[in-house]
């Protein structure tokens, strides 16, 4: 048999990109748990609601999050190289809305909330289902976001309780199928 080899050269052809609204509409079909990512740097703390979070390794313990470039939380995570992640319970829709910026009248997103810290000093929200305290080990530019890969330095949580879910622009609870 004779192998056929071809050399393909890409000229400066325009790249077709998907309209963001089309992708946004399709992504509404994806259900995800709701988390709040928080960070502290030089005495400033901030946080934001995030559902782009994934566990990527148990040994070593590593996760990834995606944060919009230019956000205050992104700036603090990038500068401190650390963050905390609180997995919200079904009873914490108000906290999700607060950290998503839906409550414009609240300037300090932490006002009136009980927080604690584990290792990095980043605040964790009391009442969540689980908490991860993380140190950034790598970051990658990804369009309008930065993908942060982090080592989990400390974790708490038992898997008990009902998670807060987000699907098709609304909050949902969880119930077993059988």
C-alpha cells in the first residue's frame, strides 16, 4: 500500500464565529450547580456567582473556574493567585443574586453575611453545602474569560443538603428520579 500525503495550507481566510446570542440560547439547556467565587487582595474582597466550575483531578486535588476578564473578582484572583469557592444550597438564591450583581442597591456583597476562612484568607460563605479553598497554579486566556486551574488546599462538605441549580435562566431544586 502506498500512503498518500497532502499538505493543506490555510490562507488568511475569515474565521466564521457563532453569534453569541445563539450560543447563549443553546447553553440555557445545560443545568449547573451554583457557586460563589471569592477572593481577597490588599485588603479588598469581592466575589461573583459562577457556574463554570469543574473538578479536574483528585490526585493532586485540582479544579478549574472561568472568570470574565475585567471583573473585580477576576482582578483579585489574578493578583492574589488564590480564591475560595462556596457551593450554594437551594436556600441561597438571594446570595446567588447578590453575587451575580442583581441587587444593585447592595454595594458590599458581603454586608450582613457570615463568612469564614480556611487557608488562603479568601472568604467562604457560611451556610453553603461545601467549600473549597484554592491556590491558582495556571491560567489561560480564553476569549472574554480567563480559565484558572487551581490546587485545592482545603475542602469541607459532606454531600448532604439540597444544591442550588441553574437551568434556562431560573433556579431549580433537585429531586431524585427514583
